[in-house]
């Protein structure tokens, strides 16, 4: 028989992990650290665009490419490379992909040509899609009864990497220059690749199909899998709210009464990362059958957080940040942490649901899930900029409310998590 898109999307379920390849606590910590390190390559450049533009003589309208191209490359990798997890032996694929990423980051560090630098960061972003090869690998090593906890623990590293990437890059670049950040990132990725080669088990998927049929099956999965549709849409919406806030918060913090510099914004981002502590808790809640309640609680938390952020940043309910600047910044930090907590709750439980679907399509399902919420983040960032220009901080909060409100409505109207 000639395999169709339907047959390539599903094969027999993978067996439970054996004792030698069970996801242990040290391996969980290492996986979380590895994905946290790798994801920094995608977001750190957002605070380095000014320095990179000056050094490489990029015109102001093109300086943002340094931050945009890694994420564009990541999206390309999700579509073209991550599905290979369902076709090729996983350990070799992950290690080779990450090693290539380290090489591209080293080229970016040394590049004197702006074209070479931009191509290098684009390809480094493509290689960073190894993140979404590693997360389903971790899920496959955990027994099904603890898979939500395992995914949550690994995702805590991912979210911490996203949240810490901006302050870390600012501190490194401010001390020894922006090239040092890319050099350190290249060295770290290379070391992680070596350890993964030594520690990961061999995992050969059971699919017997062609690469082209595998790519075509992505459309089949998007069209037919209701669990994927629901969880990816929800994740995209909350990521839109997250991106809207973090894209514009720097613009608000440089204004009175805060008047923060780069270091102050870095410390604010560091404090806001506290919301990631709920990630393993969300995973455990999913394992106990509480996904629906936890998702509703996460979205409600986000709505409350946005209201609090509006009070502190835009003076809602008559609050004056000028008269109470310390209270205002403390409230913004708490609101940021609560917003992040709601986002990671949604994404952790959504990813858990994805990893409990077809094991033979796990790589493609994770790629589609993450690719969708990156689209939501991009839309949120774009709308945030327009909202800031038109209505200031109130407009930014309105964008966040719209995204979160749609996510909440989507969840409460669905019959299953």
C-alpha cells in the first residue's frame, strides 16, 4: 500500500520507557537547563539590537532584523526539522542540529559583514528548533502517569530561559560586549550537545514513510486533531497577551515616574520571571485530572494581572504612580509574575495534552503547537506597538485583555481540556 497522510499521522503507540531510560530527576534538571539555554538564542537579541546595529552599520529600519531573524529561523525549523523526530533516530538528530547551531552562533560572533551575521543568526534560529526535539524526547522517557509532571518540569526551564534571556544578554553585553554573548552561547550549545550525546538514549521512531509524506501529514494533523486545534489556539492567544506586555513594558518603564535605564529594565524582567515557578505545579495538576480547573484559574489570573498592571501603569481607578512610585513598580512586578504564571499554566497543560496524543506523531504535534503560539506572540507584539502609539499603556492592556478573554472563552466553551 502507498502510505497516505492519514496513515503517516498515526502508527502503533510507543511502549512505556524501560528502567534504563526512565526520566530521572538529574536528567529532568539537565533537560530543563538545556532547553533554557537553547531558547535564550531566540530572545536575547531583543535587547542587543542597538549595539549590533551600531557595530555592523545597520540602518535603523533594519536593526530589528537581529532580533526577528532568529525567531523566523525557529519557525522554519519547526516546520522542516522537527518532523524529522518522527522519521530519524532522535539522539543523533538532536546532537547534530545543536552542534550546527553552535557553529552558526560562533560565525555570528566573528562576523564583520552584516549580511553574514544576519544569515548566521537566521540559521542559528533554525537549529534552535532542537528544543522541540528534546521536549518530546523527555516526554517519551517518562511513564504516562507522570508525563504531565515531566513536561512541566522541562517547560519550567524553557520559560525561565525566555524570561531570563533579556536581562542575561543585557548584563553580558554591557560588561564585555555583544559579541561575547554570541561566543558564550556558541560554547554553551556545544557543551550541551556533547552531554546530550553521552546521556540521551537511542530512540528510533516506527514511521515507515517519506519526508515529503511526513510534511504533508502536518496539514492532516492541523485539520483533524481537535485537541491540537484547541490547545494550540489557546496557547497562541495567551502568548499574544504575554508578548504584548513584554514588548511594551520597556517603553513604559523608561517614562516617569520610573525612568529606568537598561539595568533597571533587566532587573524588572528578572523579577517578573518568578511566575515560572508554577510550571511543575501545573503539570502535576494535569496528572491528577485537574487540567480544566487549572486552565480556568490560569486565565482568570491573567485577567486580574492585566487589571492590576493597568492600575499601576495607566492610573486606572484613580491610582497615581507619580505619588506612589514604589508601590507602582512593586505592583507591576507582581502583575508581570502573575501574567507569566497564567501563560506557563496554559502552555504546560496544553503541551501535556499534545504529548498524550499519538506517540508516532509527537515531533510533528509539538512543532505545530509551538509554531502556532509563536505566531500568536508575533501578532501580540505587532498589536502592542500599534496600541502603544494610539492609546499608551491603556491600549497595551486592552490588547492583553482581548487575547486573554478569547482564550478564557475558548476554554470554558469546550467540553474537554
